[in-house]
């Protein structure tokens, strides 16, 4: 039977999990016997090292280190790329190296080939980031069954054993580099996303950066030199900042030693000072909680459980903030914040295997070979899935229309945010003038209904996903109808097709800055020749 895994591809740490023969989800330890793997890559002449050893060497050879890749995924090589041994690596290819390390370690631990995976992403990731994540999986030799929202996976890790009861679950997911807040509803055998919002450039790294800046300022006050001007010194301070942050989750103060250019400073950082210099970050988290509750049409009284996910939720200031604004007792150990996302992804991978086998869309015999304990846990008495996950579109998807009387361009929503996915929507539109040779279909993401395009700054760069030109037969009068279809799959990647009179069609080219199919294949071939440990 093909082995399916769930992967939490994180900014600072990654994890991989599976469902064992007893029907229980479990984290797969890496080759170093750790449950999580630092998302750090070190390039040497003929060897690529991923994980703990790479992280430990960051201050020694910073020029050979790549980290925080997740914040760059979805960008083109021109926007973000790193060159090693004469090859330019995109964010997708770098992410694939981390996935390959996880895959190798899992295969060694399970003594089985790992072929299929569910890989998680922040709920607020847009089209390009999701496509790039899927590409990274392909490059690493994985059949990506689904790109899944992280808070949904975390809720599934909790909710798979509480189905049958009705609960509203508030998932607060603060990782190393991204932040999501999501309201999930558990009802009967269904786990459904109700509302979500987030910031994929807010995470534990930002708390680290505030400590780094503080330490550098203290050093400069004492020695009139800025240690951040040197890459090696920066890496040393960064490692010490992370250590201090973790220490302050248990203690009231931590000491940081900063050495630079033959000079040294011993800086004491109290928990109170740490909270002071990072208060703006906490307030950003708090504000998004209010936004999501408003979008869900709920108050804290409607929430039955708060799940804290991501290692950064271990900070006392975060737990205190959530307790204060929610008025609820928070149990940070309800689900292990480091494990929850990968565990939920592993569960979803098993559910997908069952679903595909039952629907006949899989050519494997996975269901017949599945251990009885797995079937008993995840298949209901009538052969249905024990729990059904319903994700929602995390951004509005629309089309640009033109008012014929004023030639004003505005947004019309095709798929509103939180529409259950997968989905397919078709609408009919009409030409503006007589004898129009064609119509331009402009696809947009993240804009509200009726927003005026000319009033949106950076419309082309931020909100426009792509376009196509639908050719029309000659001599058509104004108000000639044409149809536009939006198909949105489970991964929340989009296909747009337009069809006009006479059967002419056009497919919108979604302008992703990700690798195309040929580049993905080339990168996968290159991966096979690399030595990764």
C-alpha cells in the first residue's frame, strides 16, 4: 500500500506525520531522533544539509545558509533566489530540499517508500504560494494529494475524535513566520471552516527580530559600534535571541552575550522588557482575532474551545492576551502546538485515500490493504468517512466588469470568501458596445464586491491574478452574452474559462510567478542527483 504522510512545511521548523497500523496519528522522528526539523539548509561543495546541523552552523558559515524560505515561496527567481555551486535555486526548489529531507527520514523510520502527501499552508496564502508549495512537493518526488490549510489541519487533529458533538473551535496559529486565525465548526461528522484571516509575514521570527534590534542598540550604546553590520555577528545574536525568547517562556529574565569586533556586552532582558518591545506584535494578533470573530458573525461567547497552534503560542504574553480578550481558560496542551498541523494533515491524507478509493478515482488497492484499525476509526458504519473536512475559499475571487454608461471598471465577485471548496461557478455577462471584436477577462483575488478598480493602489501587482481575451464573431451587437466559469479546487488554485457565441473559448492565464511544468520537471531531475542529509 502506498504510504501517505502529512507535512507541516514551516518557516522555522517542519514536521512529518502518518497514521500507524493502530489507526493513530503520530509524528515521525527525523534521523536525529527529533520530532521537528529546522527549516534551514546549508550548502557545501557536494552535500546539502537540512535541519539541526545546518542551524548549528548558521553563525559559522552564514553565506552558505538559507532559512525562512516560506516567507518567500510564490515569488519568482528574479524576486527571490539563492545561487550555490553555479545553480540558481528558487523558493520552490529550496522548499523541496526540506521536503526531501523529511521524506528520506520518514522512509528510513517506516522502512517503506513514502509516495503520497498532504502538505499544509497558512490559510491566508494566495494562489501563487499554494501553487509553489505543490510544485515543491512534486520536485521532492511526492504525489501531493492536497495542499491543506494549517488551521483546518490543526482542528482536525483535535476534532477527529469529538465528531458527533457541536462545537465552535477558535484556532490561533502563530508559527515561526506566519499567523492565521480561523473559526471552525464541528457538527455531526463535519468539520467546516467558518471564517479565517491572517498575516503571512507575522510570526515568531518577528519577536526574535525585536530582541536582535534591542541587543544591537544596547551594544551600540556601550561600544559605539553596530554589530548587525557583520553577517557572522548577526547570526550569533539571532541564535542567542531565540534562546532568550525560549528561556523567557519559563523564567523572568535571560542574559544575552554579544561579541563583536573584539568587544563584548552582557545584556539582561526581562520578561517585562520583552513584552514592552514586542507589544505592537501582540496587538496585531489581538486585532486579527476580532476581525475573524466579526467575519464569523460570532462573539467569544459562541466559542467552545480555543486551540493554540504553532511554537510561538508558548510565549506567556500570547497566552495571557488570548485569555484576556476571550475570557476563557486556555489549555495550551490541548493539542501539542508543534505537532497538531502535521498530525491533522496525516489524518486528512488517510481520509483522502479512503475517499479516492471509494469513488474509484484511485487505481491503487489502498483500501483493501488498509489495516482494520484504520478503517474502524476513519470509516463510518455505512462506509462513509467518519469525519468530513469542508474548507472554505480564503479570499474573494472576482472578475472586472465595465459599466457601459460611464466606462467605469469595478469588481464583481464570482466566488466569495468562505465558499466551500471545491466549487465551480458560472455566470453570464454581456458586451458593452456594437461590433466588439472581443472581451478582456480580468481575474482578481482579494477585492470586495463593487470596488472601483481605478481607486485600488497597485491593482496589477497585488490583486490581478491573470487575464485572457475572448474573441467574438464579427458584427455582434451590444449586449451579446458570453459565459465565464471559475473552477476552484481543494488546493484553492483557480481555472477560468470564457465561452462566447459560436462556441469560441478562451482560458485565462493565471500569472503565477512560480515554476512552470517544464521547470518543475527539470528541478525534479536535478534533485535526484543531489546528496541531501
